[in-house]
């Protein structure tokens, strides 16, 4: 027994070519096609199908003519190539900046045995911070005692002077000095920076890039 759902499914499967009454009913005898034809008329009234010549199609389905499919034009290809070229240029510029920065780090850190008789600048402090953070995988939480050791290898400064520099950078929100939850468990807690309000400051996170 034919059903509207079954007929609709057959028409959908036929696609844009459509399907004839004979194929839908499975016979060419008119007296046996009456049931299928009646269901087709109901589907047409419901706006689900339409008849084109001797074939039935899903409403709105049209046979495509002259469609270029997924082909792209020469202009589109040239536009894509231009976009890729600009991206490559930008990437090269970024790589060049990275190499310049690496060179700058090595120039700053190369002569560990030579101490400078002056306080480090913000840029010099950042280079030392980045070097420690990267080479020792601290995840942007560099311990203050480790940082002090590296600074004092290159600059003739005291622990108190380093503390003063770090507190000033923290005040200016260039870095963020983090506290430690259990300072009594630290073996080198005296190398941190005591703060009455915040507790023992023990880690550095660089937050402002120029």
C-alpha cells in the first residue's frame, strides 16, 4: 500500500531529474495508478511537490544549467595569492623582530662576569626576566630570590636596591609581585620582599609590554 511519506521519499531520492507516475506506482496500467495519483495530488495541494511535464519533483527543485560549481576565477586566485603574499611578508617581519629580540637578550646577558656600576633599566630588567622565565620554564612566575641572583651577577646592586626597584615597577603596574601562601615552608623566604599588607612577596609576573 502506497503512503504519502513513501512517495515523497522516492521523489526526494530522484533529485532534480524528477520521477514519473509509472515509476512511482510500479505499473503502467492506469487503473492501478489511481491510488498513487491521488496521493500525488494531495502532496501537490500541500505544496510539497510539483509536476514538470510527466515528472514529479520536490517543490522548488530545479535542474541546474550553466552552473560553474566550485570553480574559481582567475581574479579570485590572484586575490588569494596577494593575500597569502602579504601574510608571508608579515610573518617574515615578525620572525625578524624575534631574532632582533633574541640578539638583544644575548648581548645583554653574554658577559656575566662584568658588573655594571649602575642600576638596570626597565628594559634590561625585562630581558633578564624573560631569559630566566624561558630557560627555566617558570610559567611567568619567576621567584624573586632567583631573579635577585641574576641581577646581582650583572649589576653592582644590593638586595635592598633590587627590592626597591621591583616595588616601584609593581606600583607602576609594569610587573605584578605575587605573595606566597605558606612562607614558613620556604628555605629562602628571607630573600623575598616582606610586605605588611600583602604578606611575603615571592614571585614576579611581567604584565606590561612596551
